[in-house]
């Protein structure tokens, strides 16, 4: 069954001096302030499209990776994924680095790396972001 998730942004003013809010409408988890300065300079308590992409990508990858590990008979005890999305004004998103650390009993380092790469390639958010370079750093914890 397909699902649709919705967020709405209200923006006031021009790009450089304007600001807005983005609300997570489906979950109703919250409304967050956004501005050009929070995107291109310091966050200063506001979010950005890139931070929201990072949240989506890190959670999607974690789900895909834990599912692939479980299907291979080596379910993880823990998976921690950080996504760093780099934005360059005038160019756009120039790259994403996924860094995953996981405790997975019964898996070899090679199996771990192969499964992580497959999860990166098959994660729906990774597929949606094929226009940028996605790098993966995967660390198997003992």
C-alpha cells in the first residue's frame, strides 16, 4: 500500500532577508523555522532543507540496512547513522556522507560492508537523491 507524507512551508519576503516555517503535517510532530541564513551560514536555531534531507536519509538508510541484515540472518543490535548533507550556495547540494556504526553479532567485516553498500544503493531516499554523490563510511562495532 502506497503512503503519502506531507509537509508545508510558509515563506515571507525575498530569499536573502525572508524567512519561513516548515510544518510536518502528516505526523504533526512540529513546525520549524527556516531561513536563507540557516541554510547558507549558521543554523542559529533554525533548520534547512539540507538538514531535513539528512534526517530523511539517515533514517531511511538505517531502516534499509537493519532490514537487509535481518534478512541475511544477522539482525543488528544497534544501528547509528549520521548523514552530512553539504550545500554550496550557487551550486546546490554537492554531496552526502552517510556514516553508520552498528553492532551486528555473527557477521564478518566483508559481509557488513557489502550489506551496507547494498542498503545505500537500495534505500528509497538514496534512490531519490541520485543527482548527487553519496559516500558511505561503515564501521562494524565489536
